[in-house]
C-alpha cells in the first residue's frame, strides 16, 4: 500500500460523532455532512467512519473488514480463518469509483463465529479467542490488515478526504445508531490505508485528534499483554489500552478516562478521601497507560460512545444534545450543520469523560 508522510506538517485532524440514545438507526449521510464541514482540518491522507447497528441480520457474528495487498494474502488469510472459524458469509465490500480515492487494496467482509471445538480447546472466551486471531493475522500474514472485527459494527477507512471516503464506501446505504468520523492530517506517521482512523479491536473504535508524546512508553506497556502495534501510527495504542483496561481488567470507561487522562496529583489532593484514594490507586496501578500530549478522542463501543480530552484540553472538543441524539465534534460548526438548534451545547473540560449509552427501552 502507498505510504505518505515524508514532510512534517502542522497539526490538524477532525473528529465527529452522532449517537442516538433511543436506538434509532440513521444513514451515514449526516456524519458525512458533519465531517465534510471540517475539510480544511484534513489534507487528504486519511479519512474514515465507524458505525454500530449496521448488520442486524448478522448481529450474532463477528464482522471482519479486511484490507489485502494481493490475492495471495487474501487466500492465506482465508485458509487461516477457515481452520479456526465458521465463515457464515464473505464478500467484497461494495464501493463506487471516486476520483479522490486511488490505489485501493482488496477490501473484503466476513461474518464469522469461532469453531466450537477449537474454541473449547483454547480455554478462552470467544472475544479473547477472536482478538488473538485478528492480532495474529496483522502480525504474521504479509499484506493483510484487519480493519475491524466487532459484532454488528464496522470500520470504513481509506487514504483520502473523509467525504470522498464516504462516497467510496457508499455509507449512505448503511444505517446505524452510532457513527464516528475522522479527517486525518498526519504529522509524524505515514498516511496509508490501514493507518487511517478509526482504529478498532472487537467492538471498540477510536478516532483521535492530536499527538501522543508518551507513545513509546504506552506501546511497550500494552505489548507486554499480547497486543502488537504495527499500523504505523500512535493512535492504535489507545484502542489496545482501552481494550485491556475494560475487557481484561474490568474497569469502567469512566475509570479508564481517569487512567489515560489522569488528573494531576495536585488535583487529586483536593478531592475527598474516598475519591482521592480511588484516583491515586488508578494512577499508581496503571501508570504506564497515562497518555500525555494533546488529544481529543471519540470511543465507540457496543451500545455507547465516550468523548474525552487530554487533561489540559489542548485539542478542541464540543458536545451537544437534541432530544435523544448526542453530537460530538472538533468544531461547533460541524454540529450545527446537521442540527441547527440543539437543546444544549457545551465544551467538556479537560479530562472530563462524556459517556452516552443506549436507553434501556432501546432493547439492545
């Protein structure tokens, strides 16, 4: 795949998110319109979308989106999958010719379930079994890149401006209750297809505006637990940190925010005894997962979304509500272009997690 990024350029990037708490499924047209408003924050070296609730007919199966450099890498990956999973359905992901999108890899979609006897012999739960298999593909099969592997969700990304990426993948044909989007302006890392945002593992997805100055320390820490950062951009490590903290350590997303955007010790000292003890424990126990540097992120997960700034709020992040719909974006204009009169609009504080989930009556 073509890789760009030889010249350092000033920081940009844009993020946007729409979440319907009532479970209402909307097409990708609104998120495309929102992210396109911030066109000048991108430079055409990466764009992408994550959507949840888009595969209701296959919602019990893992949905794999995979890039291939060649037919050989595809055949090797399918042999790998066939030994470990029941492949319920496979097909090319539908795309349309788009002038702003070139040099595309082979793009395939699979709906799979672990083979019961292999899963039983592994003594792993199905999420751990599947995540290990996906990491194995990324690390050992040359020219194969798993873009997403969660249930009832998918990631659509490419090298290009996000509105062109939307047209390329025909996202207006998908309906989901949760959408995130990213327009990339890479600085220190290459602009290439698998390195575009969102980054994903199982049902977690991350879009990020900023730069992780603690990347090397974070990467070394998370790779101690079986993850592998090989997609040539710092954002990938956020996804693995969150997966480790939530799925393997049992932390809530609010507690995760208190790890990766941990308050300063001087701030902790102002809290009541119980709160200070909790925050101190999280800082000490998971100190290697503190993310430093400017960032704003949107985290998608099954039935919810989290927005979070770094603790100094060095990147912009705006939130809004209208009825049962919640919006997040790098700029207020990107919200108002799709919702002119929100009931509430605000800028979350640095380190303040805004977490929204589906209402109980949404039935998911």
